[in-house]
């Protein structure tokens, strides 16, 4: 809605409101079950139209052509039908999402739960291993901010002192420490590992445990659109494999924190298990060292939720309340002390923390 107001268009505003109304209607089982095929077709077409119009507002680059321009052939110079591949896929995903809960089938008997997950992992891995666009000069310049510092570290440099660290700390050290022939190869392998990991987390959050084929298709398509297409660069739809800063390599730990909170929320009896508090705190600590931006997001995600959770847990044992509240901050102090100690031993002075921020 903010984008619609910012770049006001009466037609898009009307279609956006229509989209909200239709989505609410289609999610009601009784309405969809009683509707005729013609009514269902009209509903889907209206959803397609509204999503197409809305998607023209949210690209990073120049405005894509409008649906009307695409239909009548008056596409502006520099535009192509290829630039509509992403929006069309997302439109299809939107329709699947709208009917996902209504038409979800029961899981067939004898169909192991790990089979659809394995198939989804294969699709996400294939999407993450693409090399399209890696030879583009602009892409090379973006990736260089990772591999350049990593190469300097491999030649004896120290981050936060004599090596720049634009895109993080541990994220650069991981590239430098991976024993491959070049930092370029190391980044590609790490990115191709983190991106499917991020996709699997999104897939897990969407997938219904007892969902059927339609539920699986919808979950996979929504994940592909959210993780790969929407993070791509307009108009060529190059995914996060060409720009790690918008994909799993930068934010997988933040999304994993959201998954931990979702797992806790899905606990039927409302219990908060200690292992999930520990897992979330570990992910938060890794995010703090990974990159400054990831640290900010991870802190906003985890610390308020952690404090609420341990406050609820400690009602039964009040004497543990102070210790539980202080636990992540004590762990952070120990972690930072270890980093400072390493720099003191290696360089004779602490790191330059402002360089990290």
C-alpha cells in the first residue's frame, strides 16, 4: 500500500483493493466450494490482473511496461517479454497461495514425508547452481567486495585492521578459510550452499505436514519466487547467485531465527524447550559476527522474543530469571573477548570496531 501511495495510480489502487477482497473471499471454503467453474475462472483472472498491476511497482530498476502495454504491443524501448517471466511466475504463485489451504489434498498413504522435501531440495539446489550472468561486469564488481578482502586475508591481511570489510566479518573469513583454489570459487560454493538452505526454511514454513501435491507445488513455487525471482536483478532476473548480498549468504541466519520462533509457536502444548532457546542464541551470535547488517536484523528478531520467552519460562522458577535474561549477553561478552584476544595475540592490539560497523 505504501508503494501504491508513493507512486499513485488510481487503476492500481483499485486493483490492489480488489485483490485484497478477492483473496479474503477465495480463502473461505464455503464460498469456493459453492462457486461455479465460471465464477472460479473470473476470480482467478481478476487475481492475475491485480497482481500483474501491483508487481509493476516493486522493481529495483526502471518501471516495467504495464499490462496494457504488454497486451497491445506498445512495449517501451529496452523492454522485452523476458522481463515479464518473473512477474508471471509470481502471479501463478499468488493464485496457488490463495487456494492452497482450500484445495490442499491429504497426504497419500505410504508417501514418506522426506520424499517431497528431497525433491524440493533438488529444485532449490539446481536453481542455486546457475552461473547465468556471472560474467557481467556489474556482477563482478559486486562480488569483488567479498572476494577481494578474502584474497587479502589469504595473503596475511587482517580484517578490521589493514583489510576492508564492507560486507561483513565472518562472511569474508569463511570465504578466505574455505580451502579451494580461489576466493571466487569459495564464494560460489558457500553461496550455493546458503541459498538452498534459506529456500528450505521458507519451504518448511509454507508446507503443510499433511498437504498433498497441490500444497507441495504451491510451497515450491512460492519459495522459488520469494528466494530467487524477487531477489533477482531487473530486467534479466538474475537471482541471488549473482549478488550474495540479497540472498541466503547474507541473511540465512536471520531467517533461521524466524524459523526457530515459528517452531516454538507451533508447539501444541505451548512449552518452550531449552534447546530452541540455545539454538536461537547461537544463531544470533553467529549473525553478530557475520555482518553488521545481519547483526542488526538478528538482534531485532531474537532479543525481544527471547526476553518474552524466558520471562514466561522463569515464572515457575523465579530465581533463574536473572540468569536466563543475562545468558545471551554473557555469551556475547565471551565471544567478543575471544575475538579481542585473538587480535591481541596476532597483532598486539584490538581490532578496529568502527570499521566493522
